[in-house]
């Protein structure tokens, strides 16, 4: 098997030893199964006529860590059996242009770049509005102020960022109301997701993970830090075990099924009190290190077993 990972530029910079990221574990597992794994980033993708190509690096495993060779390879993307498309947001014009490159690729790509292009992680959560708390998507100061008056406490989110960047909490009567709204909406020029605040967020949110048309039976809870209302510190102190009940697995399964039908076979649902606050599809973190420690399992092996299934690769 020949596998290409499209990763983030920052992740490439800190490629070795970075076992907090999902790609580390997947690449290491694939290499240990004798797969050939190359890595690349968005700026290294290109078209030669109608042929999609990439400049990439060969990775290897040594002493339980992953590394890559410095010599640059130039390969046709269709020469790989599987492509893992996992750059981080922001989903800006460069990100969108990268998804266009894959319109000329015939090999299996996970997640489907065209599906990612059509699915905003904040806005398109509304496909599953019955699982969500009250919300609006707008850039209007007056609309947000009216929503705030109705719900008393709200959360505002830019549509194209990740890791909680730019997410703001606002309460009715906050003296910084106009400043916060103008900051998130870029002075009423940028759409934002505005959600009713869920007080239970102080107890953390649960990362529910999809794989194909199923929900993984393992999950973790992400805890807020002392100086923020949301999770913003990826360390063992802020990630704890959170087992899903059989009813919760059944409850969220239709979401996995719908996502899988669109080409999104790996996603992370952020959930509070069974309410979805976001659907992560670009480079969802599976918290492999933490789940392995919490459950004494090897999540990377489960993921690799699924990703290397012949039936999946021929879909």
C-alpha cells in the first residue's frame, strides 16, 4: 500500500515526536504495517495539465517515532492507493484551491475534499439541527443583539477557524457587547455561528467520533481551563475518559451515516448534554494518545484496519 498524507504546514515543522496529533499515530501504524507513506502540504500540490501531482517526502519509523527524509519526491497523486487529506483550517482560498486539485484525482481520498469544500464545520452542523441548541448564522449586529436578549447568554464563532480560535462568550448586558460582535463578524462583514450558551460547558464537552457509518464506542471529555470557558489546552490534565452509553451510540449513529454518504468518513462531533456544538470534518482529532491511555486500547489499529479495508478503497 502506498499512502499520501496531506498535513498542515505547522505539523510538518514539528513532525517528529508529535504524538498529540492523530496523523502521528496513523502514519506510524501504517509504516509498521509495511505501507509506504509520504507526506505533503497544500503548497506542494499542483497540476501538470490535468494530472494532479505533489512534491512530497518519504516518511519512516525509527525507535518508536516517525521521521521523514529531506529529499523531495515528485509524484503523481494517483500513484498512491490512499490519500489522507487532513490540513487544518482556516478554510481560506488556498485551502479551497487545494480541494480543486483533487477534482482531478481518481484514487480514494479521505475525507473527500469536495465534501469538505461543501461542509462548513460550524454552519453545516445545521444539517443536524435537531441535535443542536438554538442558533443563528448572521453578520448582523442587530440580529445578534436580539438573539442575545432572548437567550441571555450566547457563544459566537467565526466560520472558518479551528481549535476554538476566535470563539467568544457574551452575556446580556456585557459592556463589551458591540466590541465582541464587531470582532467576530469583522464589523458586520463576516458571517458567524451564534449559539445559545450551554452552562454545562463548564464540565467539558465530549468528542464523539465517527468512523464510516458508525460511532466509535470510545470517547473523551475535553475540560475547560481555569482561564477560559472552553477547552483550549491539549494536555492530559484537560482530557478525561467519557464512556458512551448504548443509547448514545444509537442516538448519534444517523449522523455518522449521513456524513459517510457525503464522503466524510472520519469526523469528530463536539457534544454537550447530547447537543452538538460543532462537527469537525477537516482534520478531526481522535485523541488517540489519550484514549489509548484511558481505555488501554490501540485506537490507531482500529482506524488503520478500517482505512485499509478493500471495500472502502474501492467506494
